[in-house]
C-alpha cells in the first residue's frame, strides 16, 4: 500500500525503467513529493518520445514536467525532470 510518508521524502531509488530501444535506466526521486510510479512513467515518456527536442540538451515538456538531457560532465546522470518543488532523474546502469 502506498503511504504519504513514502512519497514525501526525496532522494530515493525508484527502480529500473526499460526503454523502447532495449536500454534500461535507473530512476531516482531527488526532491519532493513524487511517487516512484510517476518518476518511472515520466522518464520513460521522455526517453521514448519522438517529439522534437528544444535546444542542444533535448528539452521537452512531459505533462507538467520539464525534462532535459544531462551534460557529459553529469554522468552517470542521463536526464532529469523538474516541476516546482520536485526533481527526478535517470541514471546509467553502467559504471
């Protein structure tokens, strides 16, 4: 059962998302009240989207979230999404 206290705390792992191209990424809630299923769904939609990217860092709006690819210096973080008071991210499973 989902509890409010589980969603209220940031900086926790939310499992692996499998993408359409066969890749997998690890998801995390870094800040705010975000259910893990929301983090996984939002990041899956970002990576699987065929919508045009804005800018060189592939900025996309996914529902109420603003998502963007991470820079090479941010590895192993691959992308993150935010909305007021909330921040989620996808990380590489590779070392």
